[in-house]
C-alpha cells in the first residue's frame, strides 16, 4: 500500500502540472520522472485477472500444505468465478479441467463436494464447457461418485450430472450410453431423502423436456427416453422409496417430487401402464398420505 501511495503522489503531481494550462510547458529536467507501476500494485488497483485467480485457487487446493478449510474456501472461490460463462470456458485453455475432475476422487469428502460443485456450475448451459468436460471423462467420473459415496457427495455429484445433461441432447446421449439411467435408479433405491428428491426432480425435468413440443426437435430428448424410464423399473423403485418415506418425517420434499415425477410419467402410455401395473404403488401412497397430508396426490390417485 505504501508503494501504491508513493506512485500516486509522484504521478499525481506531474498530472497536475501538465493540466495547469492548455499550453503546459514540457517537464523540467528537475521534475521526478513518472514511476512505472509495479504489477503487484496494479493488482491492488484493478484486481488480478480471473485466469490468474482461477489458477491460484487450483494451486491452493492441490498444495498438500494447504489446510483443509483453506482448500474448501479456494474451491468456493473457484465456483464463484466459473459462474461467469467466459471464465468457465477458460478452464480448458488453462488446463484446469483434468485437475478439477481428479478431485472427484480426493480422499476428503468436502473436497469432492467442492470439485463437483465447480464442475456442475461450469457446465450449466455452457456448450463449450460441456464439450471440454466430457472430453476429459468428467461425466463418467461424476457417475462413479453418484453410484456410491457419502450421501452429501452423491447429492453434489447429481448436481454435476444434472447440470451437464439438462438441455444438452449430446450430453444426455452420452449419459444414457454410460448407463446413467441405471445410476439414477440406484439413487432412488438406496439414496438419502435429499438425493431422492433431486433425482425425482431430474427425471421429471427430462420427461418434461421430451414432451415439450414447442422446443425444436433437435434440442429435446426423444420419446424413447420417457419410455425407457417407464420400462426400467422406476415405478416399482418409486413405490419402495415412498414406502420408506412414510416413516420419515423429514422426507416430505422427496415424497412430493416422487408424486410429481409419477404424474408426469403417467402422461405417456407406457408410463401409465407401468403405474397401473404396480400394486405396491397404491399401498405406498396410501401409507404416505397420513404422514404428509399436505401433498396433493389427486392426479396420481386417478392414474393408480
């Protein structure tokens, strides 16, 4: 700060002299020469370029001497930086994608969560970042975490996967090719209530995209997606999950999303057929009604 003030005084004095009149005389040889601004001082004035900040965040996370809480803060900072679409696209030329994806397997759960959060934010509605993410195997690594990990880590992995495949037909195609639907089915079968909630929401959103005839066909999933969901056992898995939710007072949000998912699935013939064929579903829903009377199940009741 002292050098910043010194520079300002020296250069300010010269500016004042130069603007004293329109015909200001040339600088006297006795006047102090303007001092070049030190790069460190420039950083104080303007702030470091985003690319430098992103690189420094990653270096802090990777440094084994960095305390865990500081590593977590560095990932938080990086996530905020990649909210900017240009910064997210710069992850590739900065060669940061492989380093971020490697952190998906970090021994510390909080670091895995932070890295998945960065990845999910960077690829959201960002085609260039999505291409770079998949080129480095990001989807496969995120799906591996989603299959089995701590509950909170799996939930953040789902955020990363969801951000990648929503409104991204090419990404959704890769997701299906990597048995992504089976991973979502497993999340419903053995996931925590928050993971189930977000999984049901994602499934409903994908079906909505497929049914949205106002969107260009090339930008939405085909009807093969909801038909596959109907035929893969998601209804039976939902019934079993709802049965468990009925004994968990904290599962209302997950239950509500399960009901909304089933209602949307029932709008297609194969989905309605699967709902009607699942005897356990009506039993599970009736059991959950007493626990969560606020949840509207009228449409689903008509389908069952």
